């Protein structure tokens, strides 16, 4: 997953993408009992999974339909003295 995300990121943003993926690996298990367990308690497993599926579908639609800004920084090699 990290390689796919980094391949799509501009060179000057790859370290940020790598850091975000690493942080998500640790934040996910921490937030799971806080966010997911109440959903399972109130909606059951099926309802919690359907809620997650709808949320991810909405997020995907927003990301696909939102126009991207072009980066003003050009990917140029560094100057050598």
C-alpha cells in the first residue's frame, strides 16, 4: 500500500505520505474500540459494516469529484555547486 501511495505522490510530498500511512497504522487500532464498538452495540455487526461501507463510498465519491490543484513546485533535481 505504501508503494502505491508513494508512487502517486509528488517527489516533494512522499515523506508526508509515508508518515501519514505509518500514523494510520497506529491510530486505527487505537480508535477502533472508541468508534466501532458503539456502532456495533447500537447497530449490530451488519449495521456497523453497512455504515462503514456507506461512509467509504461517500468519501470515494468526494475524492473522485473534487478537482485537484496543480502543484506549483516542479520536480527538478537539486542544483549542485
